[in-house]
């Protein structure tokens, strides 16, 4: 029981984070892997299914520490609990954010020798038959050939991250039922991916 409680105790995580936060604030391309691994191993003790990001160009000169549930709605409460437990003394130098927010203005995916951007990605929305109140999103990406399951998996995972950036992790997880990759010509009325946030609002999904 004691070990189980310790793994779920946010104070333990933040005490450890406070001891190392200067190193985390000085994250750069040279120490990124070391810092990432160190935080990952400690966050894993709190909950092994959470993820995190550090944004280096946050507002007011602060770093931003984002904890993500990786789209798992069952973990949202766990993420909020951890973020709400962050010590006040750290907030002078850090912004702490629960779930990925809708902040993306552009889309960039590096794939093999290609760079996929917003101008290449199109979508359509349909109301989900399997989950009433949710939407299915059909996505076509110009120039991408799904030559293997690995390619399809990579693009699908990348697009989930793209949706988090465009509409936010909460909306993506609670309002999008299924992401379906389609070939050229399968969308009847394709729209550019940057219009997604506006259309989601029109569906009353925000």
C-alpha cells in the first residue's frame, strides 16, 4: 500500500522536480536527451502512462511544462491533479499546463525525405455512427503513399499530435471518435486542415 501511494503522490514528483528545475530550465539541444530521460523516469513513478513536453519559448521568458494524457480521457483527472499540485514557488519561472493546448498556426511533419505542411493536408468530418455526439475525421495528405503498415502508423500518430496542436488534446480526445486516412479522390468536399478548429466550433464541439 505504501509503495502504491508513493507512486501516485504528486508532492513526491514536485519535490524532486524542484531539486532539479534549474537543470530543466537550461535544457538545450546538447542535454535534451539526458533531461528528457530524467524527467520521464520520475514521471513514470507517478503514472507510467503520462507524457510531457517542455516548451522553451514560453511567455514572459518562462519555460512551459506540459503534462499530457496522450489522449486517454481516463487519465485527464490524473493530469489535472498533478498540475494543480505544482508548488507556487516554481511558477515564477515556469508555466505548468495540463494537456496539450490548441496553439498551432502551422503544421510541419518530417517524413522520410519529405516535409509535409498545412497546404498538403485535407479533411472531412462526419458524425460518428459508433459514438453519438462525436465526429469521425477523414484525412488525405498529398504525396503520401501508404506503402506499409509502418508508414500508415507513423502518419496516423503524427496526425493525432497535429490535431492536439490545432484543436487541443481535450477536444481531440472527447470529440473526435476515429481518424481515418484516405487516398486521393476519396474526399467529396476536402477542406484544408487549418479550417478544422473553426468547423469544430460550428459543430458545437468546443
